[in-house]
C-alpha cells in the first residue's frame, strides 16, 4: 500500500525543483510541497538490488499507461532478503492544476538504465 499528500500552497521555482530519484530536475513549473510513502519494499533475492526511485505520476485517465512525472525521490539499494517498511519521502512536486489519476511508480537502477518494478494506481482522480 502507499499514499501521497500534496501541499495547499503553490510557488514558482525558476530553476525547477531538485529531485533525488531518476531525474535531478523536473523543469521550471508551478510547484507544491509533497510527501509520498509506501508501506513495504522487499528484496526476496539473495543479491543486493540497485538504487530505488519512487515517482508520483499524474495520469489522464485510470488505465493510462503514461503520465506526467510530478515528483521523484530516490533511496538506497536493499541487501538480499531485506526490506524497507513505512518509507516516507518529502520534497517538491509539480503543480498541474488539473484533475488526474495519481500513481506511485517504483524503479530500480539496473546495470545500464532504470527498470520499472511496480506501480500503485489510485482509483479516484484528484486535483493535482
């Protein structure tokens, strides 16, 4: 399970908000404070994982396969047979001022590039 929470006030960043996940910046936009979390991330393998990145995406409709990346946050690799519980990250997200379906995406850094691992799509639209 997971959640997201967006701030009530908006602000403009001339250089874009710094991000710690797959992307270092998301561009010059209207921004808002944001938080997201996942209840558990488990590595069932005996091998260490790559670095992780969790993203908040805004999808135009519920079953859409792509959307606007609003925020991305990274966290450290997991050792074999280990898990993170109650992961919470805070940062700055793009403010879209549109009704969209939010989704949390989990990526892992592979040998050559980032690989998608899992997603949690919220079934109700929200004003993002």
